[in-house]
C-alpha cells in the first residue's frame, strides 16, 4: 500500500487497518517460527513496511494537529 493511498484513509479506518495488518503479521510470524513454511515469506516484510507507513502517516497527522 502506498503512502498516498494511506493518507486518503480516515482516522478510524487507518487505525483499523493498522490493527488488522499487525494481526496478520503476527499470525505469519507464528507460522514461520513454528516450522510451517509460509506461502510467501516476502509477505512478512511487506506487511512490516505497510504497518510502518501507516504509523508514520498517523504520527504526521498527530503532529500537524498540535
């Protein structure tokens, strides 16, 4: 997901996406650690980056609002 797309989301939707993506990331990490091979190991890296982008946009909004 691109930062431009993330910025178009409302605050509640952004928070929900962060929670959902983080939950998916945790599930994939658990599967990977348990020895089960992940379908797409690169998905973990992509999810981690998406969460970071979403948190960055959320922080930018907080800083601009005072």
